[in-house]
C-alpha cells in the first residue's frame, strides 16, 4: 500500500513539473510574439491597422496574464497577420 502511494505521489509530481514547464513555454511565446508585434507596429503598420493591432495586443496580454496563453498566442498571431507580418514560431 505504501509503495502505491509513493508511486502515485511520484506520478503527480511528474505531471505538475510537465504542466509548469508547458506554462513557462507558453509564457515565453506570449512575450516573444508581443515583442514581434511591437516591432511590426513600428515598422509595417498604417494608422488604422496599428490601432487594431494594439487593441488585439492589449486583449492578448490579458489572456497571457490570466494563464490563458493559448488564446493570447492566437490573438497575437492574428494581430501580426493583420499587419501582414508572419508570426515567428513561438516554440523556438
């Protein structure tokens, strides 16, 4: 019985470490895409597109901060596409 509980605790620890690593990776992706969007707004955008992209970036930042990084990453990628800039691979 005791070995079963140690095994279960080990499995739970492993799962939590994987989850934490994935969250960190997604947080880095949010940051990387947000920086790319800042650069794209400065160099590629017209006023109307820049305003729309900034609004999307603001929403995406809220998603990323609320641990909803997947939604934030998608929103940042859409903002970049709006400006005609292909998003970098967030996993690099």
